[in-house]
């Protein structure tokens, strides 16, 4: 009886939490990580990081829509949202201003296609418009990531982009515009140079594609 109990205790001690493991890996690479249970909790955490009136840019993200952040950040009027300003600008005559606005907001809120067990963040894009701000342009980067996006390694991340993310995005573009999108750019973030610049909110429930 004693032996069985000890074996059971050992087995329980060996059980790891993959979400907490990824959070630890991110922190080891100078990226802040917050673990929450639900999309509602993720929304509250993110809103608590952004002051009212702050300049904010958001990628068009199913994750942000699922957790209610897109509406709050873009449509509530509480923030200086860049996206509505872009819609009013002329790409032919104001292209330079548009590029600068998108590349260097005070806050960028978005998501990624995958995060590896070692804490590498992998983002994919057709135009790459949000990637410059992720890399260096934005003052603060906040990424909301559902736990279903955790993958073993970079090969699995690229496979997830091809098999899950791209088909979803293509179906959305085709439904709205009647054309196919393309996968042109993939960004891998292994870590952060500046402490406190990038925060990842890991959500245990599935949010996003």
C-alpha cells in the first residue's frame, strides 16, 4: 500500500502545466507573461494595461474579436484608436503618414499564429503591416494567445500556419472581398531586448483561430 501511494505521488509531481511552462519560457526571454482562464479575464487584463486616451493600434484579429477587445479598443471612444483614422486617409496622397502611424503606435494589441514550447512567438501576415510594430516600432506590445496555439517547435508552428491559420484567414478574405489572400511574411520573436515592452496574455480556453 505504501509503495502504491509513493508511486502515485511521484506521478503527480511529474505532471506539468504546458501553459505555465510556456509562460516561464517567455519570461526567460524577457517577455512578460500573464496566464488567465478565460477570454473575459484576458480582456480585463489588457484593458488594465492601457490608459484611457492612449494611442492604440490593433490588428484585425479573431482572437481580439473573441475576447471583446476589438470593440473596446476601436469602437468605444475611450482610446485614440489608429484604425478608424486610417480608414479616413487617402493611400495615394497620405501613404507615408499611414506607414508611420501603423509602424510606431504607442500601443499595439494583437495575437500570433503560434507559440512554441520554448517561448518563440510566430506571426504570419500577407502585408506585414502589423509586424514592424511587433518587432520594434510600438512602444508597448500586448499579445493575446489562446492555449490551442501552443506547439512543440517552429516546424509545428509553420505547419499550424499552413493548415489552420491560413485557411481560416483565406475564407474570411474570400467571403468579404471575393479574392484569395496570400501568405507573404512570417515573423519569429525569440525574445525581447527591452524589459517590459512586450506582454503575452496566455488564455487557457480556446480563443482565436
